[in-house]
C-alpha cells in the first residue's frame, strides 16, 4: 500500500461526526463534570450508537469494523474537547474490550465483546497494583484453583472505571515461580462475590474519568473465565498495550490540538499596545513551534496506526508515538497558558484544564521512562 498522508473521504466523515458529537454532547458540560468529578456514564449509550465504544471490532460482534487510523482520529477528536471522555473511551476500547477480542474464546467474545462494543456494558482492565506500577510483572494479586474455578485475592489501583465497570479483565499470578510467565488473565463480572470497588482517586486532571482501586477478597470465578492460555496473561497484556499506546498518543494529540486552537484564537482576540498579540513575533514563534510539534506527533501516531492496520509489528512505533505525543502535549498546553498570561491561570479559560489533563499522558499505560526503555530495546533487537 502506498504511503498516504490524507484521510480518506470515509475517514473524514468519521472525523466530522465525532467532532460534531464532541462539540454538542460533551463541550457544554466539560467544566461542570471536571469540577464535580462526575463520570458521564450516560454518554456511553449514545457513543455506542455511533460506534465509538467498539471502533476496532468487527460488525458481527457489535463493533464499527474500523481500523486504528479511524480509532486514533476518534480519540483525538474527543480529547480535543475533553481529555476525560477521551481517556474513558480509550481504556474501554483498547484495554478491556481489545484483550477479550484478541485472546477470548468464541463464547467469551459473544458474551463480553458484543455488549462492550455496543456500549451496553462498560469495561475496565486491571493490571497496576499499589506496589507494582512500571514493574507490572511484580504483582501480588494471585489466583488459585478451587472447586472447578479460581479464587482471586489481591488489589489493583489506578483502574479506569474501577467502580462503574460491568466487566473487568484482571491479571493475576497463577504460578509465582514463573514470574511474568506465571501470570494469567481472567474476566470478572460486576456483582461477583468478593469483587469490591475501592477508593476513587481525587486527581489533578482528567477528573471526569473515573479512576479507582479494586479489591478481590476470595473472589471465586468459574474456569471458563480464564482469558487466554494460563501463564500467557502478562505476555498478552504487553501486546494489548502496544495498541493501547496508540490511543494514549491520540489522547495526548487531541489535548494538544485543543490547547493550541484555544491559544491561537486568544492571540487573535487579545490586544496589547493597540494590536492583537498574535502580531508579536514572540507569540508567533510559540504558535509555530506548537503547530509543528502537533503535526510531528500526528505523523508518528498515524504511522503506528497504519502499521497496526496492516498487521505489522508496532512495539517501537507505538512507544515512539506515545512518548513524543504525550511530552509535546504537556509543552503545548503550558505554552497555551503562557500565551493567555494571567487569564490562562484561571478557570475562565480552557487552557488550564488542557494542561492538567495532558500530564497523565506521560504516566498512564507506561511512563515516558518506560517508553524510552521499550524503544531502546527495540533498537538493539533490530540489529
């Protein structure tokens, strides 16, 4: 396939549709949701009807049947208006639903992927623990065979939709001696005895995306809830994260785009010394750098998405896209505040929220430091 820099007409239609949805259904509520830390669960049914809760899954399973280029476009357009909703859509699609789609049995896909893809159910994905963040293989949560099933004990934290999700994919140790090769994945439904929602986090940014801990206390699940092969859970989780990083890169891109647009608009309206501040070279240089960085991030993301759609390895490219996009999102949002001056430090203008939201992108789904490790290992592996 030839290299392509333009979205197709169908992809442009998707972009316009999502932008319209974000502007009409999300934008009027952004600051109220942020202030109240309200997770807008009610949006998921609407987004399901538009295919946004199952972007990358086939139509026969209730999905939209689109690829990663469309998916990155969807996340960018939502995050351009609200990083919180963008994060929730990304975690629902890329992590929980995608893990089930990639490694589930036909029965599991029918039972779980279909309602998730349609937006009828909400998903969460539980990997991180209080004592194992970047060292995900050092987890303590374990699953022991019992009565034709498994009993899970342990706790997870920083889980998107930890309280509200209906379906949770959880990683647990099934053979401690095997370290990362002794970790398996399971699917646990809300209402299962011993599956307990924990503390909701009070966060700096993306405050309308619910983040909470999950506790498992003698939580018994049947054997058919084992997801994928026993002992392959961690390996599969790392493969799921390859795609997830594309969506977090797109999340960062959308936040950066929103902050840049707000700064450009303000620079044309705000007057000092009898002229718009855009006329000052110092402001022009800031905006030129911001626009260039955003375009560079978008190209990295679309390369990774294109590779993913063409069934090519994306470990290095996904990590590069996520690393660069997340770090420039923080820089762009900070410069947007600078362009706004004192007003940028108030909640009367949107740029302070873009800045708060941007920082998560350098931490979630692998910190910038972890991305650099992943990239460095890939450099050696390619020799």
